[in-house]
C-alpha cells in the first residue's frame, strides 16, 4: 500500500510504500490487550511494602503481666492485632512482570500499526527536523495539520529542536524508533512516522 509523504506545511512531497505484512495486518483486540497488559505490568515498580511483626521497632518485652489485669493475655506488644503493631498479609516488594512470547509482542506491534492505517490515522512526514525550538510555532503547525493528539516517531535519534518543541504540548509525544510500543500508539489519536522511521520499523519487524 502507498501513503503520501507530507511536510509540516501539509504539502505532499512523495510517496511511502508500506509493507502489507506489517501495516496491513487485521487487528485483534485480544492480542492488543495481552501486549498492553504485559507492558503495564512490566512498568510497575513493585516497591510497595509494609512492616511485619519482625520489622516494627520496639521492645520485645511482654505487654503486661499475664494475670489479674482483666485483659486478655498478650505476649508481644507489636503483634498484628495490637495498635501500632505489624501488618499481616500486606504487600511485599516483588516483580509484577509477566511473560509474553516475543512472537506475540511483535504481532501486537504490527496490529497496532495496522489499526492506525485502517482508521486513516497514520501520517507519514518527510522529516521531524525543525530550524528552531519554538513550541508556539510548532503548535500552530500541528493545528494546521488538524493534529490534537499524536505520537511522533523519528529515526534512531530525534532532532533536538523537535524534542524541545514537542515537550510542552499536551497529548503530543515523540519517540525514536527503538521506543515504539503498542501502549503509546493506542493512547494517541494519530501516529506520525517520519520516512526514516517507516524504513526502520519495517527492518525491525520484517
């Protein structure tokens, strides 16, 4: 399939040939869901924790004498049922990551790309390079292109002026090709690839 390559002024400057095996795959919600779940689980810090009885600081002496107090007998004052005591069955530091075959991850990325093509939400630009880092001027260009929410994907390295211009625009993010992922593609309304990014993505997923 072919798509027009445009510049930031919205003018067509060429044609991009897209591989059907990467940009023409029929999307499946279950595959996309599996990949997004894998991504979100992998990104969790897993550093949440509580203090158990052995972690609570304090004396190990008996709370009060065994008999003749009118209270139920108690051993440790920091047991789980005492005020200020340890927590039982609380969260512990752990890794939330789950396994997902590389084949499924690759297929999910192809389906995410294909879903944007199917919706008419894939845009190919000639280059992301800007002469100056001016957020206001770049925001006006995006408005002319009717782009409100988009993920820009460049080559191996993003242009510094472009990165600075995009940084403070709401709902617009930019990634190098190596950072392309299913979650970010689906989060944004449009996917904008540079001509170099198209070649790099096809080489990565071929």
